[in-house]
């Protein structure tokens, strides 16, 4: 029985999508679903030629070979139905609860090698390998008894078959399906599935989209209202299969709360919107729900059915009722794009795409209420169509995004054709001629809690809008300016120039204006008035600046969890599937493009000989040490038994770290560490009295230092200001640093052959006083996904203290300002997704305990601690390279490796930063 009957029972006229995939040859899987519909029955389904050939078995399969079970042949089902477990809602075909009672693989027996032909002929012999049903079975068609009534709950023309267990080793006398009621997929019963309703099957939808995942729904009483989720302004349209795209409606955002047969309306600022749109949505016969909260936008339609904001202003002003019949100019329409609550369940945690599908299933469109449809994946083409139609723009939404009340997140991105800005009105000035009463309004935006003057809006007014605006401002007249600081005065202390004759008002009125941009001093330019924003909280009006679409997309996809996929079993086994988490997106693999290795003198000794390390361990507290097999590199060592680091608090009984042990560490790590320092000037922090004592920075190598140390004098600065930096080119140089207690080593990101061109862009996650390690990991994971999305390779490392840094190898043709700007753009996009974790203040005391994403380290005078350098903390921790995957390791700590453990790690996993020394890449536009 092909899928035509399945389609006939379901209305596909509501969707343009196909009703099922093209069938493919072959067999493989079977599933039995315990289905409580009009009556309890078991749906027995065999995968044959790309569909699930199905029978309804009222009493379920049995392993008792003496019992025959009646089976009613029903319509074939699509493959997508295979692992469905959930609820088919009331009013849908087959309404009831469903569990995956059994599943596994099957194969036909040799007597019936062609399953499709065997079913057509009325008998199929097969073997099941399931969790419950096993062994040999036959299903055979029988003729209906003369005069018998149709089987209840099944159609008149349904064929009746018998499902028979054959006598074999798997047969069990007396075996009854009802004694084994749990799902093999989740272990739940039908009652538990009905109570949880974590999936819904909408039979009117096409097979590929019929199952609605409600695992994120939570049972709770309906709130009075929900603060709306806000979209982030982005730079340019993009196409991505993980995103859907809606029209950006040129209207007013309105939330509708349905309860007790009425619809209560709220503005974006959670103020009563009923006064603006009286009777528009009541009674709520447009939605099939007792209780619901929906999100949408009220628009007024012009003659061609397009939203027109000026018409909407007129409708609000005139307090007209909703348009009747067919849409007419100025008719009000509620475009509904989200469902936040439905009949006892909060849907905020349900993926957007599932919320929208559920919304479509319960919404009854009228001339006043419409479902805001969308397209998937084709953002650029959709934006071009919106522009052709004269629309305001589009909104891109991550298909798997949750609803985050009150948050402006990159999971929703608004892309405007004509830039707009909300502005707070602070006063008005007279005009000339017919506009004598109102020539322009003085406007501002809030910044750090203060209303900043942002210039004037003086065009876009009509006689009607001037009259309306004056009426709104008249009750707000004030003697003082609301702007802080006040706009400039003339030399006489009067408001002159553009503000001559101004009347100030209290800052309670918000308008919307088109604009051509912003001046350097923060004033709007080329503005045109569009309308008043009723019910808008002025203190929420800030200057909107578009973020890079690419980085916003990456940040959104990093923040939102992946949707569960591959929930079904393998087609090759009968095991119960395990819930698996999709792997986190990592930075892409390195390509073959590399830069030449540094011209460091490879003939210089890079490692200490074993005998030299033995000599260091046994020599007295002072003396001359030969290291690297060259007597020319003799080192005079002093105070070798001096304690430099106390033991870590987690190991209070451990021995403190001495200078001798520090020098030995540098000797052992030198072959790994020196390539990261090669040809790079060093900035050094010295701790002559140990990690807990005072320290100082040293860039200039003293004249008393050994003559064999390689030096490099700064170029491009005054001779008297030029430092002579150490270039670490051999193991002895590192050991000399150890003897100087200069263990915190910072290497320049540029090399001496071109000091103005960095070879790395640096990301520095600098935790605040209240930042937890888990929050630092959240930020690092956001960077991981952002870089992966941008196609950029980054190499992470712990700092050895509290943070994580990422080094990005680049082509050496960028300036420091270019790398700083690039990292800033990416970092600000990431910070916008988790503003509760990030501050942009430099001083820790001003951050409120939050972390700083410090892009300013990308400067010629700034450096970060080098890989494998030692940090001034108890236990002598080191800055350790890690893999991106280690961000998921619960044992990872920012100070997790010390000079006593890092060498063994390098021997085991290698130098994770080694590829960064030869890797090069361009920084993509953001």
C-alpha cells in the first residue's frame, strides 16, 4: 500500500513541502509502536522500499507460537515516523499517545525473498531481531467473514491479516505484549509519555516535519506576560541552512495573552496595548487553545497589502476598530511569529522551529490574524525580494534558538534595508511658514544611564504628524534640558544656532526615524521622522550599532545547543539508541599552507645533555655550570637552593620549588619552548625574592650579562629610548633566565626581521574578580565556535593563573591596529551573547567582577605570556597549550600543569602549539 492513502487522510494543502521522500529499494528495520488512540493497539511496521509498511495489531505481537494475532493492514507510513514517541493531538488523525514498544532489524526468509511481492500475494515470511520480538514470523492475509462488521477504529476497506509466531528457539508459551509495556527507546510507559508530551506528531504536516520536539517544554502556570526577546542589528544578509528568515514587519510589537476567552495585549515595554488596538484580537477564536501566549507584530496594510508604518500611526490616532472582510488600506493585521505558552506548558525552552510548527497547527488564520511564515536557508535571496517589494527588511533567526525573555541576542538578527533608530525626544524648535509651530525635535539616546544629546530630526513631518507630535509633547513641557551634558550654548550663554527658541520637555516620548548615519560627535544625520513609538520605555533607547553578521552567526550557534539528531537506531542493529550530544564545533583543521620556519640558529644547542642535568642536581648552591655541550655557554649559578615557589595549597606537604628546580625545568623544556621564542624580542618579569616577593619588568639586558647572549636593539624609536632585548636562541639562554628568576617570559608577536608586522592575533580572556572557571570556559567555547564558523584556526592555552588565551597565526602583512580591530569585532559579538559575563572596562575595579575580552593586547607594546613560561603562583604553574576538545574535560584547570608535570604531558601528547609556528592564514572579513 503506497503513501497515497497516508496522504489522503492528511491535508497537505497547508504546506508547499513534499509529503515524503522518494522511496529507496531495500529493507532493514522494523518498529512496533504501542498506540493508545480510540482503542489501544500496536502498530507493526516493516521498512520496505523506503516506506514503513504497516499493520494495526489490536493485542500486539506475541512470542507464543500457539496464538495467532489479528492484524489490520493500514496505510504505509513515511520513514520519518520510525522513531516517533510522543502525542498526536486531539483533532488529528490517530490522536493519542505513542511509545516505541520494540524495534530492531528484520529479513525475509528464502521462501519470500521479495517482500513487496510477497505482501501483494498475501503472505510474507520473515525473521525479527528486536529487543522483545525475536525469531521467525509469518504474516498472512485472510478473507473477511461474510456479513461481518468492520473492525472498530479501522476503515471499512482495511484488509485483515494474521501475525503468527513460528515454532523456534525464541518461542515463549503464554508470552503477552501487555506484560512488557515500557518503551525500548526511553524506558517510559504510555502514561508517562502522555504526561510529559515531549513530542507531538501533526498529521497535517508533511512527513519530514510532522514530529514536533517538545522536550524543552516545562509544565507551569501561565504567567501574566513574558518580556519579549529582542533582535540584534546586523550588517548584511547571509544564507545558512541552520537559519530561517522572516519579514521585518513595519509595525508595533505586541504580545497576546489568551485566557478565559479573552486576549490581553501588551506592548514591547509590557504596557497595556489594548488602548491602541481595541477589539483587534478578542474574542480569541483565531487560536485553538484554552491558554496561550503568542508574540507578533501589528501592522497596517496599504492598497497592495504591504505594511505601512504611517498608516499604522493614523489608525492608532483615530482609534479605529479592526478592518472587516478583505484587507483594505489601513486594515490592522496581527502577524504572529512565535508561540511562548500553550495549555499548561511553557515553550521557552523549545527550539524556535518546533514552536513555529506548533503555532501553525493551533492558529486559525482570519482577516485580522495571520501566521508569519518564513523561508529556510535563503537569506540573501529573501532580502533581495524584500527590497524589491519595498519592505523594511528581514529578520534572521537560528532555527534551534530558545526564547530568551528580555534579552537581545544574536540568535535573532535584524537586517534593515533602510537604517532606522529609536530616539528620545527632549524638546522642539519652531520652523518657518506652515511649519512655524514645529520645525524639528531635539533627540537623544541613553548612554550609561544618561540621556546624551544626539542632534535633531527636522524632516519627514506632514501637517498631520506635526499636529499629532505637538499634542503628545505639550503635556511634557519642562523648564530644563533633559540632556546630560546639556547641548552647547552660544557665547552669551543662550541656546543658539539650531536650538534657537527651543522648548524643552521631559524625556518620556520615543520616536522612530530613518537616518543616514552618525557623525563623529554622536549626532544623527540625514534623518526623517517615521512615527511615535507608543508605550516604549525611553530608558531602553540606546544607539544601535550593527554587529558583523558573520561573527554574530558564529556566536549564536555557539550559544545555542545543537538539536538532538539521529535519534533512531542504527539500520544495522537492534540496539536501543543512546542519547548522544552533537560534537561541539572546533576550529577547522590546518591547511597545507605554511610559512617558512624561523631563521633561528639551529646549530646552537637547544637541549641539555643528561650528564649536565645530573651535574646541576648534585652541584653546590653556587658554581659554574656547562650546559648545551658548549663551554662557551658557561653559566655562573647562584643561590640554587633558594625557594622561589611555595607548594600549591592542594599539596601542602610537597617540597617548595627552588631555583635549582626552575633551571632544570628550563633545561628540559628548552627543545619545546625555544621555537616559540625564536627571533622574537622578550619582555621579562623578574622575581628576585621568589613568586610572592616584589617583581619588576626588564626589557633591557644588562651589560654584565654573558657576552654570548644574543641581543637585539629596538628600531624606530629614539636611540636613548631603545631597549636591547634578549633573543633566546639556545638552552643556555633559558637557563640564564632561570638563574635571574626571570621566569615570566613574554615574547613579541612579531619577529625582529619585521617588528611592525605581527605573526599572531591574540585573544585574551581575562577573568574578573567574580568570574568562575566555568564562565571562563563558556567564553572560550564561544570563541571556539566563532573561529570555526569563520574558518579561522586558533590555538588555545591556559594562562597558568585563571584565564585562557587563543593565539591565531596569520600572514605577516597585517598591522597591529588591523589585528586589534579584527579581534575586537569578534570579541564584541561574543560579548553581546553573554553580557552578564563580560565588561569592556579595562580596570578590574570597574568591571563589577566580570571578565574582559581583551583585544588591546594586539599592540606593538603589548605581549602575552609565552607557551610553557612559568607563572608567579604557588606550585610554579605554567601556561600550557591545550586542545579545543579539552574545554569539555571536567578535570581541566587554568593552573593544571606545573614545572613538575608539563614535561611529562609534552612527552605524552606532543607540543600542541608546534603547528602554530608554521601555520599562516588570512583573517576573513567580519
